[in-house]
């Protein structure tokens, strides 16, 4: 069975663990699938089981060039399908404006996905949820002919019912999770209306005999991983020195804190239990917008010591709560049809007796007083009565729990249910994708577009040479971006012959591109060079006979270490041997006139290996090609187009005449001979696609626009110092939100202070207020300006920035953090500033696709992007930013190595209430979710009582009150000291023993460097640039993010070993001086400023 595509609104999603279990079970069953998510994940917590799947999930930027081009190409090639799919969606949602707008918003994304699904040979599409994922599935199915199905769960079929009937009728089959849902859907498909929670009424069902109504609706229950949930785990990984033998009656409830979950009813029931003298503890696990409301309610009923709130937690932490519970309670309000809540399945799988409200599908799991206990809604007394009964009779609890567990094993096993689903996909997926015949009207449209296209290229009078790039010509393999069928290849060669294209050899191409006018041969307007990469045997068996048939030359680039061997590329190891050419076949083709070039020995990416190894790969492959093919004109081809300036130099010095990349375009006489362009031919290209590539329309349009731009359009603002660059310092403007507490802010301060004042005159512009540290710069004569920006969309800040730049004759602009990077780059571009540099400090996972589209667009408004660590560079490179535009410059600070515990009285440990035998921890930074304060608090909660520690929380931010509440709930009020925003952080570090950084993401943390400069050990998470700064177990300890237990163990290890703390601190200090000094950072930044400035000003002199 071919690949299945699953469509989600958002994957992974914190609340959809039941779907996550199903996906992992399908993966274990060997189902070949991919995941397409309409939105990027927004949840702060991601379950560990989801991480691997999330890495391979397809996320498509809402606003991007490739999505836009997909609309144009689909509309041009398949206009009827495109328009038909569009109006089908309009027809479905015409009566629901909200759904219509949202569906039209996801239409472009779905069109792009349709193109990808065809290339990936997807055989079936399955949407998780009947709302927007099913809408996307309909669009893709109508564009590609791939059948689709969907799963309807709860609110998506009862509340969000717009277009549901049409979706069911269009689908190959529908899956739902309860028998009650199935009856509802069957009634819906055979009636005009249906009763919903909004009050829509069902008309009397009528018998429908049309084929479309005979849709298969299959019940497949949500499953539970029985091995995981029913396995015994230790109740705690920490052994407390004083453990209590008696344990209170443990009540558990799990769910998002929403009104419909009925937590207020549960808390009232807990109040009744307390009045009856029952010793109990109730844990409510989950987060949501009503977190403060249930907490306040519990406090008002004097239940603070009885009712605990965990907030959002992962499955790994939730399972032990199930296993420790004596009873599970779910007091949901039945105002919405919820199906069978998955938390009930999880509790039952752990043999925990269940007390829950009556919901429509509950009888499919719970039989009252046998496999659980059902109560009326909003009845705290009924819940309290059952809980008291279970409290007093352990035998009833055990009997009900075991009975519920037996039902789970019979009907709700994830493995069994995944097997059913896999079988369902297998029996409903076509063996071959549906290929629709081209209708006469479509042929006419193609001919018309082709004519317009060629008129454009005719009037443009294109000059240059187009190089076609093939890999394989093979009929036994599925066509893809590397494999072209024999029939398609012959059709393309015939087209070249019949339309008078001039197919040339390598030497003719070099003559045509010669820089010397006397040597340059005239280039026919339809000149083509054909190339093949790697040296596969089907080049000889299939392509060579066709080339001979039409009398065409070609160039084959050989991976010489694999020729005439049994070696194979990793991605082709499944193919039967032999795969590669033999040297005798090479000689035979050479004797006919086929030319050969080098493609390295082993196809390694040249910039990913050492210079010596790259040199060896380049030169040895060239020697073999010359020896066996007797080639005088030897060309080189970079594997996967991977090269840089150094690699290019090595190729040139090794005696090659030219080198080819994989960058598309048309080669002109002015082009670099060692970076020649090639147009890749895809096996899925139609003849129309091939003709478009031959005409080079996209390259032509770009050239046309550039050629007609006035040379004066490229104007560079030239300060008075341009003639004699060193006569006066260059004015540098740093733009940032504010000079408050933070790593980026400290970098700006250090740069402004550290720049060579004989070469640069720095000033700082704050978009907001100046911030608490501005006066430090102003005292040193560095100007700080505050623009006091208004709201989020206050675009007047652009004009203010332009005025500042022009008034101060700015030569270099360096922006920091998102807001400044946005407004600063735009203003600098308009003001014609010679050098514009943006600095990225973080892997900003908070950004949606829209922001990354903006980032990519803004990258063209600056000369360089400074990334403060390698991880930041990799992150932005993965988002589409040109890696050549990103420069890594590590943050740096002064290695002061301050002596410890010799401080002024105001900062002594006693003033903070810290005893001499207590270990002092510190977490420094803004109080925001990114910094992971709550995980540190949880770890201290586990330490509380047997480790003498105090924690300084240095900083301020929006989470201040919430963190105080968490500290209070964990009984850590005496252990945690909130210092607020401090300007004397370096002095405070003198009373600190360990700096802790439980961050969820980081760029390159200044705080870690400050700690190392103070000879302090650092405990940090393995995120972002942390591993580039901290060497695990040498200068600090690295732990996984969001892992309280690992954090606990690291803290425990360092608090007990003073000698280890001191050793790590010394090691960190040594590493800081060597790699992260402020002098290195400033020097690298100055060098970059001058390099770009001198290049740009030289260019401006030439232009003017």
C-alpha cells in the first residue's frame, strides 16, 4: 500500500493525546504515512511521544512565494480543477460566512499541498476532525483525484456542522469514535437537518437511494496504550527522608479548565467530603483560561490543603497520577456532545474506579455500579455520596476498577484499533493514482497559454545557454524529481529536434560563453546542453540509445568511486544491482561523442568535510575521468549544488575548465564559469512544463525587470567620510526595543561601549522608552534616543527612525530583536543607509509562518544577519533565509572573575534571610514562559525538606504573580526570593552558588556567560545555543528541557558537592576567556561593519 497523508488543524496538539496514540500505533504497525498540519503548534508543552512525529510533519507557510507560485501554476495547468474546487468550497459554506472565510484562507495552502501529494505519490488522504482538515482534504482530492476520508470526533460533528453532510457524501468513508456518533451521522446523511446544540431541528428522515448516500460510516474507538498506562511505575523518583505511612484518599480529575468540565461541581463535592470528616486529597490536572477561578473557589471553601492544581503537564507526568489515584471523577456538563472523554479511558486502563456525569456515549464504556458510577449533572451531593461509599469500601473500588479495565482491553486497545484502521486504508486506497483524461477545453487552454508564453520569449530575444539536468531514465522505478521515464525522455528529445533546438557539447558552450569578444561564438537563441549526474547505468541502457537516435551530445558527471562497483547511494540501496555505469560503458559512450565530467569520488557534500578531504575528492575524480574517458575538456559538478568560495577556488586550481551548480537559470557570457546554472527536469513534468523550462520564462522575467531598472535606482547614501574613510568615525545606530534587563540589551550596551571610537561613533535608538540601563551609556557620552512607540501597528515609527538616521548621518544600522529588526530594516532601506545588519538572538519558535515570511522578505533589506550562535543560524536557515547572508558572532562579556562573598553589607546573604549553610541558586531573566521558571520551582518543591537551598528570582515580567502563586502552592514561599528587576546583577552573583537556566529556547545566553565570568557553575537545558557555551560536566550540567526530574538531580548533585561546583566554575571561566570574551565579539563585529561598508562604498563610487 502506498503512502497515506493525514491532515490536522494543528499537530502536535496538547489536548489530542488520543490521536497521538493512534498515530504512533499506526507507525508501529508499519503504515507508511506523512502528516500535514494546517497550523504550526502553539502549545508550550509538547508530549514526548509527539516529538519524533512533529519533526517529519509538513508545515506550509501561509504567505510564501512557493504557495503563490503553486496557485499560478495550478490555475494555468489545471484551470477547471482549480476553479471547480474553489466554487465547490463556496457552495458548501455559502450559508456560513465564518466557515467560508476560514476555508478560503486555507485554500492556497491546500493547493500547494496538492502539488506535493502528487509528487509524493500519496494514495489516500485522511483528515483528523471533520472541520478544516476535512475541508482541506476535499480541496486536495478535487485537484488530484486522490480519495479522502475523515474522522469525526465530537464538537466537529455536533457543534461545527457547516458543510458536514457534503463532506460525508464526498468522502470514501468516515470514521467516528462511538456508536452514538455513527447513528447521528447516518441520520444526518439521510435527512435535511439535524438537531444540534444550537437548536437546529432534525426533519423526519427519508429513504435515500443514491450512490453518494451509501457512505460507509465505521466505528473505531479511541484507544489506550495498555502497556504504557497499566504498567507499574514508581510513585516518585525522589525518596524523601521523612515519609508518612498513612495516605489520604486520593481523588483525581483531568481536563482543560473550562466551564463545561464541571470542576466547580467537583470542588463543591470536595467541600461536602471535608464536612463529613473524610481525609482526602484531590488533584486537578490540566490548565486553561479558568485556572484562577477553580483555585479561588477552593480557597474560599477552605480546601487549599485538600485540592491541588498541577497546571499543564505532559503524559509522562500524568500516568503516575492515574496509578496513584483511588478514584477518578469527571463532572462534565452535558451541554455539548463530547463522545467518550479520553481521560476516562486512561483512568480505566489503570484500573481506577470512575465517577462521572451521564453523557450520551458514556454507556458504551460504563455500566452504572458495575464498571463505574454515573451521577446526574451538576449534583455535588450525588458525587460526594459515591465518593464516601468508595472511600469506606476498598473492595467496591477494586471490583469497579478491574471491570472497567477489562472493557478497555476488549474495546479500546490502541494496537487493535490501529490494525483495524490500517486495514481500512488498505482496502479503500487505489492501487494507482487516478489519472483524468485531458478534456478538449483544457487542451485549448494549454495551447493558448503556450502561445502567450512563446510570444513573451520571442519579443524578449533571449540570449544565453540553457543547461538541462537529468539523473535517471528508468521505467522500473516510480517517477519523481530524479527519475524520468523512457517515454517522457524520448518525448522531450523529440521536441528539441522538431523545434530546431541546437543541442551542443561542453566545448561549444565554453566558446559561446567566452568573455573575449573575438573568441566568443554566436549563440543560437535555442541553445541547450544536456547533462546527467552521478553515472547510473540506465544512462547507458535507456538514455544513450535515445540520444544516438536524435544525434544529440551530452555531458555525464561521474561519481568515480562508484563506477564499475557494487557500491550504491544510500537512498538507492533497495534497487537491484548493478546500479552504476561500468568503465567499458563509459568508453563506448565517449567514442560516440558523449563527454564526461567529475562529480567527486564518493558524492560527499564538499562544504561539510575538511578542506583537505574536499580537495582529494575534487582532484582524484578529475584524474579518473581524464584517464578513462580521455577527456581534454573536464568539467566539474558540485554534489547537490553544495559549494562556497573556497570550494570554487579549489575546483579552479585543480585544472577544471568550468563547474556546474543546481541553481536554475540561463547562462550568459558575463556569468561565473565556476557557478554555471542548470535547470532540473522532474519526472513528473508534463511536456508543457518542459516547454516552460526551455523558454526560461521566470529567469527571463527577472532579467527583463533588472535590465530596465535605472542604474541610479541603486543609490547608496554616502556620508562625507566616503572619500577618506578613516578621516572621521562612522556613525553607527543600534536599534532595540529598550535598554532593560536582558541578554540582547546587554550585547548592545557592550558593543556601544567596546567599539573603537577612532573608527566608530555609536548611538542607541530605543523604540519604546530608554530603559533602566540607558543612563550608563549616557554617562559615557553615548547618545540614547527614545521614540516611545505607540501600539503594535504604529507605523509612524518608520518616519521617526528615518529622521534619526538622516539627522545623525548614520552610516551603519544594526538592529536587535524582532520589533527593531522589522521597523529598523524598513526605515534603513528607505533612508539608503550603506550598511544594514540585523542581529537574531533567539530561535523564535513563537513566530507563526507569517512572521517567517516577513523575515525572509526583510532579509533582502539588509546586508548581513548576525546570528549569536550556530543553532540560531541553523534555525533561520531552515526557515528559508539564505545561509550565505548569516554570519555567526558569539556574544561576549568581560571576564571579571569577581571574588566571592566579599561584598557590601547591603548585599550580604543575611539581608536576604539566607543562612551560611544554605546553597544559593539564581535564575536571572524576564519572567516569561520561555525561561522555564515553573520547572525549576517544581524541582525545588521535590527538594523541599531535605536540601538546604534558597532561590533568587532576579527579574520582572508578566508571569510575576503567577509564579508567586505557584511558589505558594508548592509551599516554597520561604525558599524563593523574588528580587525584582536589579541593576546590580554582578554584585548579586557574588552571593550565588549555582546559576540555573531551565529555558525552553535560547539564542546564546548572556546570563550563562555572566555566570562563567563570575566562576559559577551553570545548570542549563539542552536548547538553542546553550550547548555551544556550556560543556556538559566540564563547565556546567546540561539537562533536557521541560524535565523536572533531570533538573532536580542536577541541582542535588551540585548542592552536595562544593568541590565540583568550584571546579566547574574555574573551567567555565577559562572557557569564557578563550571563546566568549567581549573583545572577540567587538572585534568580529567591527570587522564585519568595515568589510561591508568598504564594499558598498566602493560600489557606490563605481555606479555614480
